[in-house]
C-alpha cells in the first residue's frame, strides 16, 4: 500500500481550507436579484425624499453613488428569470452550473440605474417647465454630472439620458448646450429633425436680441428642414393642452412667423408669399385635424387671429 506523505496531506488540508475560505467569503458577499431590487427601491426612496426636502443634497448623493465600489459574488441560481450577470469588472471566468460564483468589483449602484435616478430628478427640478433661478442652477450642475455618465451607459440608456439632457438645457435656458447635443446627433431622430431643432433655437435667440433678419433666416431654415422630414401622419401631442400638431400645422405656424419677420425687415413681397404659403398649409392642417374637435377648434382660432 502506497504511503501518503505528510507534505501531500498538509497540501490537501490547505487546499480544502482555501476552498472553504473562498466559498465562505463568497457566501458573505452573495448578491441576489432580490438584494438588487431592495437596494434600488430603497435608493429611489432616499433620492425622492432628498429631492423634495433637501434638493441641494441630491447631487452629492449621486456623486457618492458613482464612486462607491463593492465586491460581490453572484451565484447563477440567484439570477434566473430574465436577470443577467453584469459584464466587465474583475470577474472570475464564468463556468456552467451553480458551484462557481461570479465575483466582481463593481459600482454599488450601476450606471444604468443611476442614470434613471438622474433623469427622474431632472424632471422634478424642472417643475412645471418654468424653474426658478435657484432650480435652474441645480439643473445646470446636474447636467454637468449627467454628461459624465454617458460614456458608461449602454446605447439605449445613453439615448434616454441625452433626450432628458436636451429638455434640461431648454428649461435652464442653456440654449448653446442644447445645440451642442443636437449637433452631435440624437439617436432615434433624423439629421433633418436635429437641424430643424437647432434652427428653431437660433431663431428664438435672435428674437431675444431683436435681430429680426437672423430670426427670419433661422425660421426659414427650420421650415426647410421640417419639410424635408417625411410626414408619418403622427401628430405631436402637447402634453399641457392635449392639442395634436400635425406636420402641416407646424409648417403653417412657421410660415406665418416668416411672414411677420419678413415684414419687419422690409421684405413685403416675401412677407405676402409666406402668408400665402401659411394659408395653404393651414388648409392641409384642417384636413389632418378633421376628427379631433379640440385641435380643430384651436386651429381655427389661430387662423382667425392671423386673418386667414
């Protein structure tokens, strides 16, 4: 019978001890789908409470979430029913079965979850769309933080956050910031849509400076970009009034503005041409709104105010 050496015995004991220590540590670090849900619910509650009671504490909370790292062990049986293990991190090699936990060093709150909290907070800070100067200052600080999250997000999450940032730039009167987002393109929106949005922003900036020639130039650019966009027959709904604006209606309103500004800069013939175009487009808008009494009434009222 072969004698087992003391070295082999001690090596075996040490191996068993190491494996036991490893799994003991993994058991302490065990992180389940239920743990994740509970953490996100509790964090959401804390963010909502801070937003309403102590808004200046929200950004420091987010900064801590972004930097706080933890070591976690996930067992596959804890992440079934659609849940997935996170990619990246200092993960062990993933193996089949349930014996080998996935050990990662990762953010306590994933970037995708944090971006959702940031989006909700931007909406709350905006209030009714007319934030106070104090609220605008908070929004601008939160915008700067949110922009630093974009590189860490999956495309779908980044798209959602960029759209919210665009709204945030508008409500904080940071129009140059809004233009910077649009110039880079916005997933889900065409180049023409982005060009139209940029032209409209520039037109309103010109209006504030009473630079009517520039305002006319930008409104013309807006109309050209919008007209180049295929009409999908799906109107834009104003959430505050419920009125549905067809593409024809949007273009009619813009042609009417062009007429007004052409007259202000002494281009009477162009003014008359824009007004005639507006009348034609309003006719198409009426057809689009035929089955929508609220929108139709608003449209007819607008036409009457314009003398059309």
